[in-house]
C-alpha cells in the first residue's frame, strides 16, 4: 500500500478505537446522506427513514425528504436512479430506504443553492464526503452554505460500501456465464457473497478517471496492490480527441457501433492465422491501433471504429493488469467497480471476456449493480457510525425481496 493509503487506514483505525471506547453515541440528526464528489459526477446516497420513524422528523427534515423522494429529476442535471433504490435497510435500529442520486460535478453550484434554499444548514453543520471534490469545493460549502465537509478517504469509503452491499445484498454482485463482446444480450447471473466465509478474499478494481486495484482479505484487511493511469478519463479524453465527441455517453454510443478490427492489428494480420506455438488465436489484438500506420487504413476508419478500438485497448489493459494482480495475490475473484461501468454494458462484456480467456476460466470477473455509488454509501456509513459496516444490515424482508427478484436480475440490462 502507498504511504498515503496506509496513513489513512491508521487514522481510520484510530477513529474506530476512539468511537468504540466511548460509553455513549448519539446518532447524528436527520437527514442522513453521504457524497462522493468526483471529477465528472457527484454521487449522493440518501437514507429515507421509514414511516415508523416519521414522528422523529422535524418539519424541515420532512420537507427535504419529500423533495428528494418525490422527484426523479432535480433541475436540468440531477437524477435519481430509481431502479437502484433499496428498501428495508436498517442502520443501528432505524429502518428506511436508500436512494441514489447523481448530478454533474460542474453543477455543484446549483446543488449548493438547493441545499441553501432547503435550509440544510439549520439541520446539520457537516457533510460526509469523499472524492477529490471534497477538497476542491470545501471553501464553497463553508462560505456559501455555512457547512463543513468531513473529507474521507476514497478507497476506504469505496470498500466499506462494497463490503456492506456484497455481504448483505444477495443480488448486488453478478457475472456473465458466457461473456461475448459481440453480443448485447449476454445473460447476467447473480453471484451471492452474503456469507462472510464466501466473501473473502477478492480483488477490487475501481475504474474511475484512473484505476486502483485493492486486495481485500477481510472487512478491515486490505491494501492497494497496483493501479494504472489508463482509465475512464483516458478513454473519454482520447475519444474527444479522435472523434470529436463531448460526453462519456456519446463516446460509449460510438463504441457500441464501431469495429475495432479496422483500427487494431490482429494476430492473423501478422501470421495469417493463429499463432499456434504460443496458443494465440488469430482474432486476438496484436497491436492496438496498429492499422493506423497505414494511410489507407486511416482513411477507412470511422469515428465509431476509433472509439471501439480505444475502449478495447483500455479494457484489455485493465483486464490484463487485474489478472496478473489476482494471480500474484492468489485470488480467484475480481470485482470491477467504478462509475466508468455505469450504463456501459460493452465494457462489462469486454472485461468479463478478457478475464475468462486469459485466465482460462480460473479467475471470475464480478460486477456490482451500484458500481458508481459505493464511495457515497461509504460516506453515509461514516456519518452514521464509523463502524457501521458491522451495525448496518438488511432486514429479512429485504433479503426475501431480493431473492424473489433474482430472475429479473438475470436478464436485466443497463
């Protein structure tokens, strides 16, 4: 682990010990939410208390709750992902529903204005937040809203959110039994990690602007083993440069329609077929963008082909590094997370196929439903209780609901 990560873990462990030594702990005032302020998107997880707790709410709290839960869109940029909503969740005896909200970080000023309009400052003086934006916007929250940001470690929040969901939500994780990048109808199969004995160890690969790879052997036993600067930011940056697109959604839409074989040089382009001596199939990429050395090939390549080749190059690289790390650590399960995978089924297929092929099926690629919200969930858990990963749970009713929905999960596509 890096010095920074190790220091962050030591601080968190000290904070946990300090909290555990306290003879009493007062729950923070409602509303409860955590934020992950990324470079592109800001994610917010809001805990809506159930009606049983309604009498404990002040009028202003009820006003905020009504605003957040009665709307799907907030202004022109904020959205609540209704399909990710999680009912029947309990934190330290208080039951309710988790809501997942996102908006572009460039709209942070609008969010601050909304929070000011709803008098959030009168209810709490601090917001738990992670991500680089927790530092970037700290002065704005203080000067305009009169609230401070409790800045939390990104990897710790990510892992707390991931472990909480993986151990308690039967349908959170899934895999592709037959990953095929060329098929858009690949079946999703739930993969339960709800028993702690089944959960560890695993490798967490978080794909954001860059990539971090963490070996996780227990709820408090993890370390960052590798990473790469070639991540989601690289994909979007190159696509903007090569194709003229302006948004991540546009870049993915282009890649879905493209043919990377018009851009990449394959094994068959060099050897005329398979390279049998080393067991390399002819349709494997030998050189990413290798055809672009040819004037004629450059003229034939369309923007969508360039976008697809860029995505294939990056997912192959991430998958290769993840496989090597898993092998080195003696781990056979890799959980891919990060906002890069939101509404990005193509990358899920590419990563699953790469892991399955290069490991000869010995390493399983897993994915999560709430891929972009894990950090925000970890922030929420820090607000409620730094040790809330052991004190928060799904009720039996929630587990039964998840079980009943398992068939829907298998065929669901983003």
